[in-house]
């Protein structure tokens, strides 16, 4: 593996790509309920493209980095739960309900942003 491949492949990037695929898939019910067929097709195609890129990213990871991915995915899922809870509380306090499909889409998007910030501020392992 070349130096540029080692620098571009990381467990953090792989977990962020996993999160992006999950956020896209959590938007599918929103597009189905709203009748946005074109957006649905584009979202599914983009999810497939990101999943393929994530698979290539996974193959480039070292064994040590691969062992870190499950821990990062657990943190990602925790951020998803936190994001969904935060969006739910926001709409509960504002007095409006937006529907479960928007709640899920906005909450997972918020969770992915939180996870990305967490990964960005986290010290990099050597």
C-alpha cells in the first residue's frame, strides 16, 4: 500500500461513510411519504455509490484500523440516538409535530453532524 493510500484510508472516514449511507436510507421514508420519486431514486443511487466507496475504503484499511471501526460505529449509533432525541425535544418544546419520517431524517442528520465534529476533535491515534 502506498503512502497516499495509507493517508487517505482511515477508520474515521469509513465510519463517516457508513453514517452517510444510514442517513440517506433514513431519508427514504420521507421521500416515499412526500411522493418525491425522483429524489428517492437519486438518494438510493447515491447511497449505493457511497457504500461502494466505503467498501473500497474498508479494503485499504490496516488491520489495526479495521479493529477500530466497530467502536466508531457504536459511537455513531449513539450520536444518531442523541440527534433523534434532540430533534424530538426541539419539536416537543416548540409545540409542533412534524411526523416520524421527518423526525428520523432530521435526527440522524443531526447525529451524523455531531459524530463528524466528535471525530474531528478526537485526537488521532498514531
